[in-house]
């Protein structure tokens, strides 16, 4: 914002100076044309300087979206692995309880 203010101040000074020049009849652009070109050039430079940060922000947004999707896939995979591990552990505990019950029944006979 500070650079833009400085640039606009410089443009205003240029326009003021351009208006003070004597009239040129040799076909060269007049003060208003020179000032208009200066404003156009300044606008193009400002637009160019703004495109780089916007492009960087768009790239960061894309990368964050990709990272979010990858994290989502990783969480789903980890959840599935945990679920399978829990099912395996439950089955193993069930088998051990069944064997312990059989041992108790044999001991009671």
C-alpha cells in the first residue's frame, strides 16, 4: 500500500510537470497524452506486481487442498487398520475365553 501511495504521488507530480511544458507542434505527444501514457504504464506495473502474490496464494491454496485430501485418505486408512486390529484382538480374546471355559469344565468333571 505504501509503494502504491508513493507511485501515485510520483504520477501526480509527473502530470503537474507535464502540464507546465510549452506546447509542442512537432507531432510529439502532448502533455495530456504523456500523462495518460504514464498513468497507463504505472497501472500496468501495479497490476504486474499484484499478480505474483496472487499466484503464490493460489498455489498455496492448491497445495493445502491436496494436503487436506491426503490427510483425509491417511486418516481413513488408519481407521480401517485400527478397526481390523480391534476385530482381530476381539476374536483372539474370544478364542482364549472359550479355551479357558473348556478348561474350567474339564476341571469340574
